[in-house]
C-alpha cells in the first residue's frame, strides 16, 4: 500500500502503458471502429452511405445516423485525429511493454548455460534416470555423439561425483514475441505514412477521355501529376445472361502530351505509375452520350475478304465486292423483345447492345434487322456476307479506384517481419539439456534433465531419443 502511494505520476503513466489491460482496451477500440469504417464506405458519395445506413436504421433514421457519423469522422475515419491517436497509443503500449519486460528476457538470452547440481537436474520438468552396464568414459563418448545427433553441441564439466554434459539451443527464440512487437510497429509506421501522405479516391473515366485528377468526393479532387486516359473498355458476360464475367480497361498514362505508360487492367491486376495505382472497380454507361458513340464494324464479303469500318448513328457503309449498302438508323444498349415480338430497351447499361441496319442490295432488294454485338448469329446476311458488330465506342465509362500509399512498402516489410516473428514464437523454443554421468557398482548411472520454454512435447521426444541411444532399456527408474 505504501509503495502505491509513493508512485510518481511518471511511474503511474509507465505502469498504465505497460499494462496488458490497456493494450486490450486500445486494440478493442481500434477493432470496433475499424468494423464501422469497413461497413461505411470511406470518402464515398453520401447517397451510397445513406443506402447502407438505411439497411441498419431504416430510411427515416439514415440521415440522422449519417450526420452523427460524419461529425465523428467516420466518413474519412482513417484520416481522423482520433483513429491516428488510437494507433499512436497502441504503438506506445507495445514499446513500453517491450521495454518493461525485455531486460529480464535479454539476460536469459545472453547468459550462457552453466553446470547444475544433481539435485537441481533431478527436479527439472523433463527428466530421465537409468543405469547402463558400461564404464563412464565409454558412456560419455556415446553421449557426446548422441547430443550431436539431436542437434546439440555439449560442454563438459567434471567433479568428484562424475561428469556432466550440458548444452542449449535456441536461446534467441525467447525474443520471438518482441520480433512480433517490432513488426507491428513497422506496420503501424507504414499505415500512418500512408494515411498522412497517401489517398484513396475514385475516377469514372469515359472511353476516349483523359483526366489529370482523381476524386475523394464530388467536390474534392486530387491532382495526379499526369493524365490518365481510357482508350477502351470491354465487359464480358456469362452465356446469355447479363451477369458480368469479366471487365477490363485499356489505360494509358500521358505526361506533357507524350504517352509514357499503358496497360490493360482487370480486377486484381491494376496499373501503377509514379506511386499511384488504378484498380478496376466498376463500369457503366454515360446515358446522355448514348447517341454520340462510334459504331465499330467489320464488313466481311462472301469470299472472306474483310474491312474494318467506323461510323456513327445514321452513317452508311458498303460491304466489299457485294454492292450491298447498309445504313444504321437506331441503337439500343440492351435490347430484347416482349411476348408479342416487339423490341424494347430494358437497361441503360451496355449489357446487350444492338444496332438497327437498313440494307439495300443490287436489284432493288431491301431488308432490315437488328444486329447484336453478343450474338454472332445475327451478323449473317442472306447473300452469305457478314456485318460484325464489334463495339459502340465512347459511351461507356470505367470506374477506377485510385490509390496512393507511400507506406505500402514499409507495411510489406512489417508483414515479413511479423511472419518471421510468429514462426519463431510458435514453432521454435529455448531448449536446454543437462546429463550427469556417475559411476556405480556394476555400471554407470545417467541422470538427464531438460527444459523447453515452448513445444515441450516435441522436445521430450528428442530426450527419449537421446536416452535410447545410451541404452536406457537396460535398467531404468
């Protein structure tokens, strides 16, 4: 009681930060707030988060919930002062916990193994005693070889009572938990650098357009330092369904009017330039631009001769060596037919695009029909030629997640250190062995004592192997 009263403020603060309870509280706060930050989309359009909140509190309560969470900083949580404070407190706790405990552990690590009295060896958690019919000198030679066989290099100590062999291995493994602590600190440093100097944004980039900015919100844009352009976007679907199978974007990077990089990106295969990464996230159609796209066709004659041709709605074309002319009079981003056979557009996204073409052939023949991009059977014409509908370019946009994280490399290093620390902590241990060899009537008495601060069961098997090599089955106790 007297000691508690005599503690200074510094001692109390140190004791608080060295407490495991304090670590549990801080870690719990980080975990709980991170759950909220995961559910709430960060730096997103308010309408998106209002829809998310409506699922939890209903449509009527969503605006009030959004207002409270926004004031608390949950809409940009990872940049909020209180979340960074939690991280700094957790880092301080790890550092002080380690500084408080590591001197004692370091002493054990540095202190070399020494001979022990027979009484001490006999009280060890792992022990074995038996007698063999052999001279002590012979037993010692066999024991030395047996030690090496299980991976130990023994030292020797002689006394009036006999000889003691002793060895240790893995003393540094007691530092495994502190390697893990240091890895967490490295990861936290990387995370804080990413929060302070990086950003997460988005960019809806139309085909054929370029942008020097990404956006964190509708009114907050971030200069990239270069222009990114969407040269082309393409989505593929499962069979005859409208479920996307894959989608990819052809992106190029431009600086001072010169193309400096390009890549076709898909989900999980982004483009990175100058520390900024562009991830394929979504796609859609620019609805107010549907009539301004470029129709991309491949005109194939009966003999297989083909010609690529681009035009716009209302444009005309002629199929090579056939005299057949076509005129595009209509377009639908998603065409189907009702029960009466009447075509109609059921979606504004480019899930089943089609063009309506009016044909005129030599001899005054006229016919027309819808040509679908996804259904090649609609490309064939009566005379054996084809009109392949390749794309309706310039009306789609690719939704990109744009991220800059200068601390990412540090986080990767921290993860590597963490994996090493966990391996040392869980799969390695500080193992020590003492063996007393004492001459008795009719033979030699052997006393083995050992300890392992972790994975004791595995070490016991090594001790059994050591005892078996000395012939423990001859007479045991």
